[in-house]
C-alpha cells in the first residue's frame, strides 16, 4: 500500500461515523469504508457527492491505487 493510500484511508477512517446523529458526510465516509472493508453494497455516487473536499480526494486516491494495482483490495479488509 502506498503512503498516499495509507493517508487517504486514515482520512476516511478519521471522518467516518455510523451513528444516527452523524452528518451526511460522516455517514458517507462510513458507508464507503464498509463497502471496501466488508463488501457491503453502497451507492458510491451518492456517497461521493456527500463527502467534503478531503473525503473526495481520499476516495479518488483509494480508487486510483486500486485501479493501478498499487493497493490490493485485500489490504483494505
């Protein structure tokens, strides 16, 4: 896993909240992490739109590393 991917994953984990009072962006980060870590179905486009700039950058970095093979999906689980 690249250092950029590690930082992106840490950023998503920092902002992720799954409790009922969480903001929409916190909930979106939580849902995306659940998808990457457990394979749970999620509407990626909806979640991506609810993230702030840092969250969007983190998701793009993770997807870029997954697409180029720098990071394997098994490393995120």
